[in-house]
C-alpha cells in the first residue's frame, strides 16, 4: 500500500500523508480529517492535521520538538475532542502522545479586562510523555521527559521527569526508573540499581 502511494507523491495530499506518516491513523480517518480541514475549513490555519472534533487557537504557536515527530502528529490527528489554546505557545517533545478530550490551555484571561489574555510562559511537554484522557494542562506548566499523567488529571504545577502524576490537582504518586522503566516508590531505590 505504501509503495503504491509513493507513486503519487507529486500530489500534495498524498505527499503529506506519507511524509508525516498519517497512514497509521487509517485512511478513512485521514480522509475525513483532511476533508474537514480543506473543504469545511475546520482548523484550516493549522500547519498540521487535527482531528475534526478538536479545536485550536493560534495553531502556529504549537511547536513540535525533536527529530521523530510522528507520534505527535498522530496524536494531533487521532485524539478527538481536544482543545489546544496556544496563545502563549505549546511546545511538545518527540514521542509524546495523549488521549481523547485533553485540554492544553496556555493563557488565562486578564482580571482587569476579560477580553485580553495574560502573558505567561508556554506549556512545555517533554519527550515520551503519555497524557491520559480528560486531562487539563494549565498555563506555564512544564512536564518532564518520560512522564505519565493519569486520566482526568488537572496539571497545575510542574511535573518532574520520570514521574507518574494523577488527580485534581495532579500530584506525583511515584517515580519511573530511567534504567528499567519500572515503578519506584517516591522514597525507594529501584532493584535494577543494586
């Protein structure tokens, strides 16, 4: 199938499909998302393909970092119901994925004038992060590399690398060993280091 599609790389529609490896979403999902973006103009200003049920503000402020961006592109295209408010920017590291109905909110409204937004640091999400469904990431938050955010968490404070955080507000409940990827209690040492 991929070899067949490569014959038609001169068509921008097919070239984007192959370059960003959107074919992993399934051809039907790709066609529906592309139809909604190009014909119906849903999320049309975004430089990448979004799920047709997701919404984005200021899509050009979403920056995908790293060499292997495939998983991030796939999450943008397949994770439906998400809200990306990138007024202050969102930086996403390679290998990061998230589930349905996540909200990434990079700016709060000003207290003095509700039509304006407060300036803050961008949301920074590290490499190889998994964000469960119905999570909310608030302005200026930094999530470290190889971190798991449990479903329904509201991230109000920075989360360090190699952590598992859950709850509202999100709280680190245990660490992940960077050597063996096993769970470790907050005070404990992993067996692989012994």
